C-alpha cells in the first residue's frame, strides 16, 4: 500500500495480557506529543483468554483499522498471535514479538497442536522487514511482576525506534499514569524491554 | 477528579463512548438510564462512576424497555435525559420508542443505539438506522469520537426544540475508538422537573394518537430543514466523482482520499444527520457529480436514497455500492474494501496487499474464567442429567458454556429467551428441557418467560446462574447484586410466580448440589434451580471479598497413575464419558457435609486384587456405567482368554471383595461382564480378532501346550499375544477341558465356549484334537519338532473315591464320570432318587443335571454346612429353588444294595475348630442314619489325569500335584512349565486361566531374546496390594444390587436352556453406576475433557495447574476422580 507518512501499529495478544492498556498508553503518549492518533479496541468476547487485537494509528489517519499488509509495526504479546497477525504485515513491518507462549485451551484439550515457537518466529521473520523477539514475560518477572509484560513490550517498542514519538514520552506515560505502587516495576520493566531491543539493534 | 468532569475546555484521548458522556454533560444532562450491552456499556459505566460527582440522576434499569420508559418520563418532566443500549436492546425498547415519537418529550431525550456490524459481541448485525425510519425519529451518525461528542450536543438541542426523542447511532468502531476530543465548557444541569400533564398529548388513546401523528410528520419536516443546514454534514473534494458516506465508513473514505491524492477527483458528502434525509444537501450533491459511490455498512439505505434523489431531481447518474457488488451486505467495512472500490471506479493502482497466507492455527476462543461458578453449575447438572436433556442457554458469560469441553447450550434467541423457549420445546418434544439463564438476564426478561411456563404448565427447569452481577459486559450491578438500590430476591420471585419446585445450590459444593439437582429433576412441571455464587472477579473488585491465598496442585503420585505401574497400563484411550462417570462415583463418596477430604483412592481396588487374572474390573465397570460397552469389552479381553465362558462360570472373588459390600451389597460384577460379552455381535468379534492379530509382534518361537482346558487355553492366548507360535495338543475331540465336559449346558451354553475358542484360533493358535500325551506324542518328539518349551495342563479329570464299602456297586459313580456322560452324550435320562455326595460346584452341577435327566428327587449330602460349601452360593440357592434337597453335616460311611435299591448309611457330623483353609472341620458324632437312593454320585474331588512318571524330572507333592515356581509356572525340567488343576488341584476356571497366564509370563522370560525387557506382572504382588488401606466411602445412598432375569425353577428343570438370561442394557448400566470407583485410573482426562478450567495445562504427558491462573476456588478437588488435586496453602512462602 502506498506510503502516507503515518505509523500504523497492530497490537495483538491474549486476554489478560494488558495489550489494550498498551494501546491506550500509546494513544496517551501521542496526545502528549501533539501527534494525531486513533486507537481502536475490541471489547467483550475477546476477554476471558480469547484473542485481543487493537490498533494505534499515528500521524493522521482517521481510520481505526489497518488494512492488509499495511502495518508499519506489529507488537505481538504472544508468538501464535504474531503468526495470526501476519496478513497485516509486509516487508515494511517491524515486528516486536514476545516469545513466551500462552497455550490455548483448545490445545490443552487435544483439539489442535501448538506450533513450535522457533518455527513460528521463522515464519514471522520471513514475512516482515525486521523481527525483534524477546521473552517479555520473563523480563516482566525479572522486573518483579509477571503482569508488567505490557511495560516490557512498550519499552521494546520504544527501543526499536519505530515510533514517530520520543521514546521518553512513552516511558513517562508508562510510569506516571499507573498507580504509585506499580511505578518502580513498570519503570524497570520498560527499561529491560528497551535495553533488550537496543542490544539486538546494536548486534545488527 | 475524572477528566470528563473537567470544567474547562481541554483536549483528551477519549473513547467514543466517553466522548458521548462528555457531550451529554456539556448539554446539561440531568438523568441517565441504561441496560448494559457491548458496544454501548462504557457510556453507562462511566456515568455510574461519575454521576454523583457530576450531579446526574443515574440508573441501571432492568432492561432496555424499562430504561427507555423511565427516560421518556424523565424527559417529559423536563429533565434532559440520555438512554443507552446496544442495537438489539432497541428491539426490547421498540414498543415505547414507536409511541414516544407521538407523545414526545419536554426536555431533550437522546437514545444512543450502539450497533455491532461484524457481530463482535452480538447475536446479529441488524442495522438500526431502520428504527429512525420506523419510529419517525431524527438520527445522528457520528464518525469519530470528536463527532460523537458534537453530535450529542446537537441531538439534545434538536430534541428539545422539536420536543421529540432523537437517536444517536454509533457502531463498534465509533464507540470503541479512542482519539483526541476537544471539549467545551461544562454547562448547567437540571435534575428535577415538574411534569405538566397534557391529556391531548401524553395519553395516546386512539383519538389522541390520531391528533399526534401529523405533529410527528411536521417535526420530521422541521428536522429535515435543520439538517439541510447542519454544519455536521461535510462536503470536501473538487472532483466530479461523488462519494456519499456516513458513520465510521467516512474514515476509510477520507484516508483513501488523502493517501491517493484523490481530492481533485472526488466530491465527498459525509452525512452526520442521516434521518430525516437532508434532501436539499443530497440534491446539490447529485447536481455536482456525474457518478457516485455510496460507502455505508450493512443495508443500502443511503444508496437507495441517492437513487431516489436522482429520480427526484431528474439527474440520473450511476450509483455504485452494494447493488453494484462493490460492497457486501455483510459485516463491517475496513480500509481495504473502500480503497479497492475507489481504485476500481477511479482507475488508480492502490498497490493493494493480499495478506500472508496462513496455515490452520489453533483456535483461541474465549473461555469461562478459572474459578467461574458457571462451570461448576454446568458440571453438576451434567453429572446428574448427562447428555439426555435439551440444554437451552441465554445471553451472558455463561453462553460460553456451549464451547467444548462443557458443551451445554443447544439453543437461544435473545435475552431471556431460555425461560420462554423452554416451554415451546417442552410442549412439542419428549426430551427433558433445562434452560440456563443469568441473574441479570432473568431480571431483564426471563421472569416473564417463567411466568408463562408456569401458567401454561410446562415441564421445564430454569437454572438461574446467580453470580450477583452482569459479568459479560463488565460487572454492572443488577437488582440482585446488593450493590446499589433495593435488592430483589430471585427465589421469592420464582415462588410468587407460582413455581412449586424451587431449589438453591452453592455450585462450588458438588456433593450437595448434585443431590439437590437430582431431587429437583425428579419433579415434574416448571422447576427453578438457583445457583448462587458470586463471580470471583466481581467479588474481589466490587464486593471486596478476598479468597484465601491458596492454589492447588496435581499430585502426580495419584494423577495418570495405574496400580500396575507404567508398563501395566491398559493403554486405552481416555474417554470423556468415562471420566464423568468416575467423577460422579467419587462425588457420591464424598462426606455428606461437604467438609473434610474425600476418602483416599486405592492404587489397587480390591476387586482387581481379588481377581486371579488381575482384570481391571473398575475400568470396565466404569466404562459400562458411561455406556462405552466396546471399550469395556476391549479392557476385559486384554487379560482374559475365555470371556464368554468366565462371565458365566466365574466364582467371582471380586464380588466378595467389593467395597460396596461394606455398605449394602457388592456390585454384580460378573453379570455386568456377561452383559458386555453377550452384547458382542459376530462382526464385532471378527473386528476384534483382526485388530488384535494385527498388534501381535511375531517372534518366530514355538511353544506347545499340552491339554486344551482353561489353563492351556489361557496360556496359549497370552503366549500368542506375546508373539509366540502356539500349538495346543488336546486328547479329547474338542478343546475346552472341564468347560466342555464338566460344566453342564444350563450354566454354560456350548455356543459361549465356541465363541471363545473361535477367537483363540482366530488369533492364530493351532488346536490339534485327539492327541493324547504319552500315547500319541512325547516331550522328546515335541523338542524335535522345534518347540522351545511346553506347557502341561492336563488337569485332574479322574474323580476321587470315598474309599467306603459299596462304592463300586453299579449306579454308584463319580461326578466326573457322570458329568462327562451328561455333557458328551451317553446318559439321557435318570429316574428315582439321586443322592449326590459333596459340596463343590461339581456336586451342584451333578444334582441339577440329575433333575434335568428326570430324577424324581435329588439330595445332596454334605459333611459341613452350606456356609462352608465351596460351590458358588447363587448356584446352591438355584439348585435348592429347583428342588434339590440339601442335607448338611452328613457323610456316608457305606452303601448297601438290597432289592435293586441302594441305601447309604450315613454319619451325622458336627463342626470343630477351623482347619488350615479356615473352614470349620467336620467331626463325627455318635448319630447315624440311612438314606435310600436309586443312584449315587460322588463329587468329593478329583485326582491327576496323568501318572507322575509320565513327566520326567518333574516333582510332585503327596497328592500327585506337579510342583512349579509360583511366579513363573516353571518346573524342574527347563523345557516344561505347568499349570491348571494338575498343579493346583481342582480349582476354578479363573484360577486355571491364572496359572496359564503365569506360565506364559514365565515362558516369555525364559525364551525372550531380552528377558530383562519382559515386564513383570506387577499385579502378582498380591501381598503388597492387600496391605493398602481399604477405601472408606461416606454417606453412600443404599442401593441394592440388581438381579438378572432367570427361568422359573419349575420350568428350568425340564430343559437344558441357560437358566439366567443376563442384564438388560439399562440394568447393566444402572448396576455399573453403583460402582464407587475406589481405585485410581491412569486413563483419566476428566479435569480437561469435562471440567475445562483454563488454569489446567498439560506438559510432558502430565496435568498441571498454573498457580497464576488458579483462582483458588477448589472445585477441581471434588471433580478429580482420582483425588489427585491437593491444596497448596500459602502462595507467599511455605508451599506444602
């Protein structure tokens, strides 16, 4: 699709991972930087362990949705969901993927098989321009709270330098708009995610 | 303070629904009512949070009709009012809505209808723009959150000006999009008004309604005039290709225009006021373009209006949209479809992507949360009612119960339909009907359906899943919540509605809930079950209730463990019904009060320990209980060579050991087994043979079996399954041994034995009959023929003699001889009085045969009492019922013949101390007596068929029994193994099969290329097995065992027909359900395949509980059939 200077971010994950909060925080960060932004969420059935998708469009589009092959950024909170989001990706896409699997109950019950994580990442790598893979769940645990995956992912996104925003704005939003007791954890989680991607960037 | 209450103008990132709230606040809103429904819910939820601070009167109404009626009155009283609902909610509110247009309002009333194209969270994707036309109401359709904010303010102005309600229609992508919204200042608000009655307006009797209709039409004209000038409708572009759009679709149009620089090619009309249509604006649009594309979601309303405008203005231009195939009537639009249509019509290259092709990926449907009480309610109802009923569902979180593994929910239409549709199914069908409805949905519109079902006397059950909140839409309180307002009691409503059978359960206590449900479902007529347990999320977040910090883990010493050890597992597939049936049995065994731990399961249930063959008795019984007859049969066949025979003649020590016998009566295990085998068709038997034969891994080694009785057949069967080539050498004309010539036909029809022999031969065992050991072949010859080992089971076919005077008289014979003649021919009738001496099965068989041969009377003389008789008790009873007289404590000391009649001179015995086998020893008394007889049959035991010297190097005991190693059947001769009566002395068929099984194992150990890889028969360790603590079920309901139908004894004695005819399927299943499932089972997946708590996961073949997901509800502890789930007390530290 023809370039128009906008940044289209496709977020996906599993209910309970905080990807909706992440998309809202990206929206708040854009407002703080006077960047036009549209955030779209699906509520309702997508909670309770189902698939959660959201979009953040920065830089002018009015549309709440992203077309096929038109995501500039894929922020996937779970590897299987990253794979499911590939129709939105293209050579221009920078993908940031949490490698920590959340096995769907259909797999637990034996109705389907969960694909091998490495092979899923390979498939994603082959369909996007650049893949950053990290175990955000483990980093969140290192930061002191497994629930801080979204802070790690936003740190990683900031680290990948793909946002039309100052990474520090995102960090401010992630740390300042949450209840005081989560601030330190979020700060650490954000930094761990950011450092991990910056390390991958430095490694080429 | 909530940013929405900011008094000053500012810019905020707002959800479309939040922008609507802010717009309403700025418009001076005084009253708000709603019923929650996605995608409208955040409007109500936001007001719920801020209404006190904002000074707005607020209510969650019981349903949308009520919400609108309340709102209509508030607005009539002069208070600016908003009412919000999802698109299908407007259907519920449609009745008041249609008439509200007539009677109108005094202050502004805005109805927000949030539509859901694409059915993200709805049961349909109806297009509510039709309601504006139907109700003759003005409609606004915003595109972005900013538009929504502005449209609300304009809607209030218009509503108040025209004194009629106005609809604001959003869609999911407007309500749930966040973007920057620039606020104005907050206005004054008025929450109190005074209604000024006007009977020529607000009481729409026909005469008044007729007066009001023209007012409505005039209002629509006034609205159109205003819309023709509305700044909310927007035109841009300088081209001549027209694009008409509204709602969120306008975003996609605008983005495409910018992206592909179409500004000089198109002229876009973006309508925000879509009804009444601003015809002037449309006419101007048509005048300026020479073709037009209409971009709208769902129905082609604007498209057809544009055609009408062409017709009206006389300028006919091509109109593209749905009819031209550029857009679908289905689902929501997105940037791709809009770009594609524009590129197609304007002829530019959009560089469209096709999207990566994906392999099939595992689905990730939403699922009931860990700790959700709905799951427990569904499980309890399924435990009691199984798959028999028609299960109706309704709209709420619990709708998710239709997904596997719960699978409950066959039908629903809309909110509240479960309570009424149940009546329709009950009236027209035979299946029991059970409807599930949430508490909020019950208040919404289930109550009326319930009244209807009671009034019309429908036989249905309504299960109210009372989790105290409106879970699916985000935990809004309802009239039963006790969070705001008066609390309404569902049970009292049901009682007042006239429901006679009402019960309430705590779904987290299965013991109690299943009992209550069973009792309730036994009633007829309308029934209500109230399942009370708060949604754990709601309890934590809104009721402030904290569960104890506990989670649960799986004890892998109990989960997926079989008492036989890893190698002894049956290897059968896990089965959903089997898990449920074992779970049911375990819950039945829980303590009545639901407190304390369930009794510990045994690794080896006593039935299995007692079985000489180590059959997995519990396994096949539970499969029968679950209706899986074929799996039960496969399990039986795994360890049993003669199933059709044994299920008729077994002495069933399993039943004597049954735990159920501690409570009422032991399970009728052997009769259930007989049902399973009798149900086998010829085709099924052939299928089994082909399947089993295919599994055999041939090892090329040959083994000879000498003697084709049960021991030989058992050994041959097991060796064959172990891969050996087996030949049976049988002296008689047919294999079967005692089963062929010892047991009479009324107990074992020959067809049953024939089926077993056919299977053994079908598996590839060769049977050579008429080949007598010693006479026709020798051990050396077997060796020379290439047999690597031989198994000797030549039995004890010669009857023991009493050793008394007169024993050799004619008409005195031993039972072996007698039965052989009866069974193989040679003795067809018998008259006079027959006296049988002995107390074993042979004695009973001989006595009953004598009756069938025509004896006038039959008497059994036994030296102990019936309590010590080794014969099967049921057989003794049956013989007595047929007329056999039992004379206890009697033994003959001599037999005399006088005038062609025999006289037995007998001594009366008395019982002394118990002897070695635990039975009290008979001691002679002083007393003697005589018994006259025409025939005497001596049935006191047997002696070996072979002379000891026939088997070189094999040691015998003083009774001539061969000595073998207990665990392998090996003799001192390394070529020879032995079993059967020749080793054990006269024993049961099962014991004979056991000795064959032991020797097959011993032979395999000796001949296998890798003896160490031959699995030990773990079940042989009877001593250790017997030491296990006996299972102690509590509070089991007394339920006596079922009897199988049998011939009338008076009839039975005149025929050789099988006396007992076996269980019916219903009886077999009912009897199997009496099993308490006291043992563990490795073939269990119940927590996953029936309960389905998402905190469970599988790793490396084991089941685990994720401590982060576990809610600590503990219901799984009761669900697990193995009792393998145990609490871990403390999350923070000391894990148990």
